[in-house]
């Protein structure tokens, strides 16, 4: 799904995008560089936003 429509997620900080997963309490944070998708984080939705950024 994401490979076919990389702009599916909503814009986030910088060039990142966020995509909530429908069946699980996680959000995928990623960045698109041409034809490459870089996964930055898989964050749990009940944690404080941005907790993963310093890791």
C-alpha cells in the first residue's frame, strides 16, 4: 500500500510523514526520497508524541 502511494501519510516535522496503522495502536513515521522509503520510527500511539525522536 505505502509503496504504491508514498504520500498516503500526513506531513510531519521536516520531510517526514505519519501513517497510523488501522489494526494496531502504532503509527509509522517515514520519509520519501525519490523511490526510496526510509522508516524513521514505529511509534506506539499511547506514548508521548515524539518520544522516539532522540533515539
